[in-house]
């Protein structure tokens, strides 16, 4: 799809620091704004779940791990009364606890039940789909090669569904050395937030060694992750600098930096807040590409654009490669008398 010039309003948001040095606009400086970007349906559902739980049950509502991997979202929810914990044994018996969008293993569910916790599952439905695939293939005695990053909450949750059948493959290089029990009964699944290109390279190397390797029934990498990578690929080839708004523990945000560099950006950086942009990044830069990870509220991108406008980058061109309108229902505990999440996938 071709790039479309649009006029985007710059909101009146107080700067978190002294503005970037004001530079006279010379007509040559511009921003390429990737779309889709920001919140996906699963993140939107998870954030609304915590907000609605606080409205319905009052504070505190406990959340196991970060509800989504974004420091700004976590701080905002903490200010409303959410309490984030690492494990359910930190939650007072009988209290309400929300499971994060990344999903949990059956062991965590059982542990919460043993403590009498009122659990609300905010797992992204696309992650739940991968969990079900793991259960199904384990039941049929397949060895599951789970492409993902060991230690990531999503990978821990998926592996926990079939711990005796799952082998984690962290990288394409690891695919060359992985050991399997029966090459004729293999299937691969993946973490939903990976680089599409790197995942397929890993699968290609696995299949070169194990020709009978089966594919998952449908794509495991979520639509939002793929869409944001496609958009930044289109932006990167024309950008001197790409700025990705997203937190360091956000897998999909980190991947966007890697994809931008791979597809032509001369430089790419990840930031949480606009005050992290350094003046030297802008030296000699005519075109800046901007995107954000799937757990980032668009207000942060708007604030970044406002700051860049003061540095001369006021010409904004949106580069849209897909439309997103998916909305997920809230968890069943919050559905009665509560409207569905209405913000959908914020582009």
C-alpha cells in the first residue's frame, strides 16, 4: 500500500523534560508514522480487565507479573490501586488476582485455587490458542519444539501446559543442535511476539534436519506482531532514524528495533518516554520513522511527535499497511453488566 499524507493533531501534553533543541523548520525534516502501531486487542482487553476489576471489586486488585510489558501502563494501573506481584503466594488468601496477558501454566492456576484466590484470567486469546495446541499435541504424544525465548512469561506458560513434551528453541542457531526423541513425531509452535523472519529461519533450519516436522494448525505469531513488523519494514527503508516506543522487556518492541535495522534504517532506538531521545540521535537526520510496540498506549507516541515537532520534524506522513478492528470479549468474571472493551487495536 502507498504512503498517505495525513494531518495528525499534536496533543497538549506537558513535556517530561526540557524540549529538544528548537530547530527552524526547513521543509526537509519529516516523520514517517507507521500504522498499525501500539495497542493490540489482547493488550487492550488485559488493561481494561484490570480497570474493570478495580471498579467492580475495589482496590487492591492483585496482578501476577506485569499485566502487559509496558512500564507506563503498569504505573498508571498502580496509581488506580492495582498491586503487581511476582507469584500468587504473595497475594492474600481470598483476594482477587488477575493473570497477565502473557498467560500462566496450569501449576499457577492450581496454586491460586489452593489459596482461595478469586482469579481473573486476562490471557490474550491468541496465547490461549497456543496453549490448547500444546495440550492437543502432547496428548497425541508429539514432541513440541517451542520457538521462543526461555524465561519469557508466555513461553513459561505454554511450556507448562505440557512440560514433558516441550523443548524450547531459542534461536536459529539452536535449531542446528537441538536433540529430538522421534523425528517422525515433531511439531513446532511459537511464542506469539517473535520476529516473523527469524522464526521462519528457525523453522527452516529445523525442517532441514527433520523433514517430518509439522506446522501448527494456524499461525502462532499474532496478527498484531506481524502487522507492526510489516509496517516498520516499509518505513525503515526511507528512514535515517527509527524510534520504537516500548519497554525493554517487551519482546515485540525489541523485535521492531531489529526489524527496522534489518530493513534499511540507518539507526534505530527503543525508548519508554520521549525524554529519552538524545539530541545527537537527530544530528544530520532528515527523516524519522516512528512506531510502538503492541503494549504501548498511543498517547506516548503523540507526545513523542510533539517533542520532535519542536526539533523541526513537523511534517507527518502516515504509512499504513493494514487495518485492525479485532475486539476480544472481557473475561467471563467481568462480562455481566460490563460493556466489551471498546478501544480495540489502537492504530
